């Protein structure tokens, strides 16, 4: 394993700076996330780190870690590894809840500028599809399979969802709890939805050909109940309030700008979901606000509910900075419903082995049945 300047011969590596005393050695765990594609898993992360570095090069201090060396996970002799720069700072999520609204606004404004820069970056012409990124034999970055799915690349945003739905259904066939959703005639409805429903729901999305760098784990606390730590990948300097790093590009990809809002910002700006069936819930009120504008006055914030002042401040910053956001994407509501159906076909609480080991059979079946009911409601809503 090389850890000196000779690693710069690898695509997108730089020599370790003289005097470096600490760095990060990341060893890919092939069992950590089922479905991660080993053929391009490391290559995708390194390539998108390079893209993000170029997109965010004007931000000071530099917030994307340098890569000093890497080894592919495609080799049978190695699970894959990356040696990279140790970035300064502490996770934003450790302090965010205790910040004043003014300090939260400062963090949100910085997040918005990062997101705007990722959206504005002109992708190399060699990256032609939606999905992952890898290197060709000359070191040029090219489109590849989406590493979190193991399929792709696709030539359109619509095709990426159709492809992922088909992958999810194949995996559902092998799941002992889901059994391909063949009970109660649901599988026939799902197959019809993939064939005819997806194209219909994408028709109104005028921006369907937009492609940008997606981090896909920008700020997301959905794993906190499992691990005890959130998956917030933003670091900041608690003294100055400045964001110091955006790290962990394991799930990063090239996709439509809306995909970042489908996968990130839980706990800060509010992650966007499709229709859930109960129009009176706070989640549905937030969904409507993100699409049609926030009500005045804002609804009251409860202890464990939507942080209305925070999510409204996030939308204000996005609008002020000219970020492509959900309200500026006509037709995105229907695409969000496609995404929700995708989530329900293969819910991680019924398919992730680590999660399954921590849950009782009764809890697993309750999650499974809840997702079946949601699938039925969504398919009926979309005419299937």
C-alpha cells in the first residue's frame, strides 16, 4: 500500500503534504450497506470528490477533503480503501438544535451556497448519464452504475427511477417478509405502475434533463436511532460558526437537483417526501409548504414536531441564493410520489440485515404491513 507522493499517479490523488501527522484511512465494509456495487464503489467516491472539489474550489477554507491514495473494491484481494485528508471541525448536528435562530440561519446560508455551487458546476462532457461515476483507462471521469443500487447509468432521470424500481422488485422477490409483494394482487399493480405510471408521472417535470452533483447524505439523521450517531456529514468550527467540511461521498451520484432534497436535509431543512395519505399531518403540511409556499403565520413548533422557523429559514435562503429547489420545479410532486413508492417496495427496516437483527418479528411485520398499506394507497392515488 503506497502512502507517499507516488500515489499521485492514481487518478485524482495528490501527494501527502510534508509534515502531515494525521489522516483518514477508510476501509470499505462490504457488509455495511447491502447493494453497494463493489465494481465502482471506491472509484465513484474518488471521482465525485474530485468533481465536488472543482465545484467548491472558491469556498474558503477548502471544505472537500484531498485524496492521497485509493484501492478499488473490485479486486478480490481488497475490500477497497481510501486514504484522505483529515478535515477539521465537529459535526453540525451536535450543536444545531441548541443554536439561536440567527446562528442556524448562518449555517443554512452556508449550506445553500454549497448546494448552489454543486448545482451550477458544469459537468465534464464525458459524464453523460444519471448514476455513478468512474474512471476510464486514461483517468477520464465517465458515467457508471449507481453504487448504492448496482445498476445504471441511465440516460434520463425518469429511466433512473424505472431502473431502480425494477432492481427493488427483484430484491423484494428474495425477501422472506415481502415475498415480491405478490399477496393481494399487489405485484401486478406495481409492475403496471413501473411500465405505465412512471412515464405518466414524469410528464409534467419540465426540468427532467437537469443533471448535477448529488451528495445524497448532506445532512440526514435517519440512522440515529440505529447507530447512536447521526449521519450528518457537515463539519463546522464552533468558534467562528463556519462550515469546515463536507465529507463522506459514499452515496454520491449524478442526478436531478430534486434528488438531493429527497435524500438529504432531514433535521435541518426538512427532507422532502411523497404523499403519505393523511393530509392533516405535519409532514404533509410541510410538503405543501415546500411546494406552494409557507403559511403566515407559521404553524406552532412542538417539541418533537417540525421546526417551522428553521425549515422556513432554509427555504428563504435557498430562494435568496437562487438555488434550484422544489418550489421552482413544476411537476416535482408526482416525481416525489414515485420516489415514495420506491422506498416502500424495499423499506430498509425490512431489508437491511443489521436493522433486522435488532428488531422483533412483530416489529418487522408491522413495518412490512405499514408499507403494504402505503403502497396500496399510493398506487390507487396514481390510478394503479
